[in-house]
C-alpha cells in the first residue's frame, strides 16, 4: 500500500525543482521530504540538529527504488540552531538563485 504522499504525487516529475522542507527530521516534514526526493526534487533540510538532518538523509537515500521513483535522491542539510546560521542559509539560498 502506498503512502498518501506517494499516491498524490504519482506521475509527477520534480526533476529540476528545489524544495526547502522545514521540520524534515520527523513526522509530516520527514514524509514530505522523502516523497519530494522520490519524485526527483533536490531537497534542502534546514535543521537545528545537523546530526538528525544527516540521519534523515541517510534513511531516505538507501535501498532500492520502486517504479516511478528517481534512483538518485538529492538532499542537502543546513544547521540552523543559531540566528547567524539561519542568516547564512538565507544568504546562500539567495546567492544561488
């Protein structure tokens, strides 16, 4: 049985799309990040705990793919535990745009 996010996004190709997902280390945010990456989006995970972000990335980039999934799943993490770190992330995002 497919998860709701997988069913809703079936047939959608997000290749070339970048998604920033807050709260991606647990719950709904984690599921959103997983499905977005599964559909080909590059997913950026701003996290207060870089270790939790990296664990989320590791969990979502291993294992075989199913039909309709992109084999390569691209995630990036960014530590955001301080105000300065958040500003650094914001500057990096705008510089890349």
